[in-house]
């Protein structure tokens, strides 16, 4: 959308809304004493009809929805900063009733209105004066403030504490999320190009990139494409492993990284659920269902490998699923059937994701009929509980990222 046109539209819409809100009460119609049949005189300051007010409220809301849709894109442009500011200003100018009417291709009242925590507790890690040695932590990102602080910042803080002689900086790969945070909270987070340009401008010589991605999937591939375009601008670049390490060829391939993550998330799920361990939960007919994202990428075998890892560790009441249902055996319906077949009556749902963001809060724990919580409840289980916690907040997982970063630093020296 052309920003000037969009701003003009919202200005006109809001002016109409303000005009309507300021109208006085209608004056009584009058009749002349000479002519009883004379038509009543209509006061031009009469209040709008209910229909007219609704139409103008919707016009104002639609204009804001258009501005939100304009920044709900994966490509940053020279107008992005201006568009983010315009969308927030327009939203703030709406009445509470008008905000509820915001509906667009991607826009809804939650875009600005949902409380996801205190953004001021986050650190965008986009300062200059980086020095010659930088660790760039690359994440998909999340607009859920509390989750971003606990999961992504949690990992970044652990890396900075482990490597104080290195400057830890951040990049998100989802421009849609970057725009959302910037518009709503005024927090500017670098995308990959911005972060790499910042490193070049600051004279970084040794660059270590630590992805917080779960696996070598599509997001990892996109990150590598961005890095490859900058390889000749640094003396050395080393890319660390994602959380679960190498993918492997089939569902039976597991490794030390997958084992460490399996133990960490199962232990944390049990503790949060009030159990000593997974075995104690099984004795009380409770299954742990870990919901990953899923992918059409060849790396989708990683989810099957994680189920193999759970079985190998003896976690018979732990089941791995995915939002996307890829691999097929990880669909919600398939997992429900597997849990039922195993005879468990109670379920604890938890994300198998580094960040407990939109998927965890909506697809897993939301109240809509197609959420996992709703689908498991409708399937007749005695109880269905949810835990909104990402892998990034677990100390053992943070330690694994530190180990991966250390290996990448060692590779620079050898």
C-alpha cells in the first residue's frame, strides 16, 4: 500500500469518526403556526442514525486494518519504519468499540490489543561498538513479549555470560514479526541483512553465527543463504549447529543433542506438572504430548527421530506431534489415537519449540475448536492441561547452545 494514500485514508476516516463523536443532540422539529401542513425543519446538527454511526466506525476500523496488512509482510522496504508508526498512531486514535471492528487479510484486534507481556524487559541487542569478535544469535522470532524474554533472550544471555569477550547480537528472520514488535512496542530488531551490515560497519573480523532453530530445516537454509552473501566481508565465519544437531537419514538416527533435549523437556514437563518424573506421571495415567511445528522440508524426519529418542529413553508416555502434521504420524488426530491406544486418560500438552509463541498460545492452548487443547478435550480425556513454556527457557537447553557455540569458536581456531 502507498503510505501517503493509506495515511490520507485513515485521516479521513478518523476525522469522520471524531465528527460523529462530537455531534450534539438533535433539535426538535418545528411547525409554523400559519401552515400546519408545512414539512418539519431538519436541524443540520442532528445526531447520525445508528446505521450511519456503525458504517463510519467500520470505515475507521477498515482503514487501520489496511495499515496493519501493509506491514504484515516478509520484506522490509524504505517505507517500513513510517508504515509501522502510522499503523500504531491510527490504532491509538480509534475508540474501543472501533478497535473491536478491525478485520483485514491478516489484521485483527489482537495485533495491537493483545497483552503479551512487557517488551521493556527485552534487549534487541542491536547496539554498535561490537568489536572484532561477534556472536550473532539468529532466531525466527516471536511477537509474544514474555516468551521472547524467557526463551530467546534467555539463550542470548547465557551465551553472553559464557563468552564475555565476544559481543552477542541478535537477528530475526521473520520480518512480519519484526514489524509487529516495532509497530506495537517501539522495539527495533535487526533482520539478517541489517545485522550483517551492522557487523561489517563495526569492523567485525570473526563472526560466529548461532541459530536457535530446532533443526536444519527451511529457516536454517534461508539463514545460510543470507550468510553466504556476506562471507567475503569477514576474515572468518563459523556457523554453529542448531539445537538438535545433524538430521540423519531416517527415523532411527538419534544423537547426543536429541538425547539432551529429550531429557530436558521431559524433566521440565514432569516438574511443572507436579510429577517426580515421566514414570510417575505414567503411573497416574498421564501422557506428555509435545507439539512441534512440523515441516515439508526433508528435515521433518527429525520429529520421528525425537519420538525414537523418547522411546529409547523409556519415556513410553511421551508422544511427539506437529502443528503441520508432517510427518503424517505427528498430526493431532494421529497423536490422539496413539495416546488413546496406549490407555492414558490424562494429557499434558507442551510445545516442542524453542519459543512458546503464537503456535503454543493459539494452536496448542487456544480456545478455538481446532486447537490441540480443544481437540484433546473433545476426544474424551479426563483432563487436558497445557504448559506454555519454550525450550529456550530451560537451563540444560541453554547449556547445549553454549556447547554448540563453543564448538563453532573452536572451529575458527582450527
